[in-house]
C-alpha cells in the first residue's frame, strides 16, 4: 500500500504466506508462475482479500498482523477470479471452474469466511451452460442482485437472489486477441448516474446513437439487449 505521496506504508508477500505443498499449482498449468494473483480487495478494517488463479486459492491477510487468517479454494473453487468483500462480511467469488473434477462449469458463490459455508450461488440449468474458462467477475448491486461478467464469451447479465436473469447483454464487438477473434470482457462494473466520476460530464447517449446502433447498443431495447431492465 502506498500513500498519496507515493510512500510505501504496508506490504504483504502472498507467496510467503502460502505453502507449495498445501497450496500446489494446478498440474495442468505452466510451471513458470505459481500463484497468479488476479484480484485484491480491502475491507473497512484494512484486511486484504486476494485471489490466486493458478493454485486456486482465495485468502485474507490481516492488516494488523500481516498473517494469513483465511484460506479457501480447491476443491471448492477452480481458477477463480474477482474475490470481493460484501457488506455482510461474506466473500463473493467468480468460480471459473476450469480443470474441475468432471465437466468444467462456472458459478458465482457467496462464502461465509467464518464457517466456509456457501450461503448463495448462481449456477445455470443445466450447470454446464455457464462457463468462462478465464477472466470474468461479479458485482453485488445495491438492490441485492448480482451483475455477472461471463468474460470469455463477452456476456453480461444481472441475476436476482432466486437466479432469475432480469437483464442480459452480449458484446457484439469483435477484436483480435492472441491471433484470433474475441468478444471477451475482462470485467464489468455498474455505476449509478450520480457516481462522483460522472460529475461535470454530460451523459448524452444520443450523441453516439448511430455508433451504438451499429454495435448492438441502440438503447435499452436495442439488438444487444435481452431482459426487463437494469436494476440498481
């Protein structure tokens, strides 16, 4: 952690807090990178939540002691991304599910770090219809719904606690990634219209109406849209 004057005020080395025998790298992953940290989040107490993809580990580091106070992962999560704190103290994780025993499948889970109980999860029906092998994430919204980024396919959707999809959008913009076509989205976040970042900016989607139409973004009922509306 650095302060506004770019002075380092706190440091933790994730590789020192894990054990290669207890937290082994997936045997199907290249050997040059053991952990591959892909997300970091901090709660009000300063405790750091991190996710390591290659060895399928999620952990909490105490800000005060610098010690690892919680470790979670395989066989519950496989190559997960975007571990985040929730307001109730639980942890939300996008479990990519690659190299899972049996058929690979993705899900979003909410875990109580005090008990390791999965108190909520989003899965598809059948569960193999929801799969993103890499990247991806999920954001708990103020209305209790969850915004899910199925990153590999470029699909975004909002689901209720009852796993009802109320909004969905598939990225129509194709780019070249690693020599091939891709519509992937690394991660997505929803911001309300009164977010401070939008202050003094004119949010006028009509200025880009034609560009949006060409890319399936032509308004709330445009070609890229499926669902009833985007919740708060």
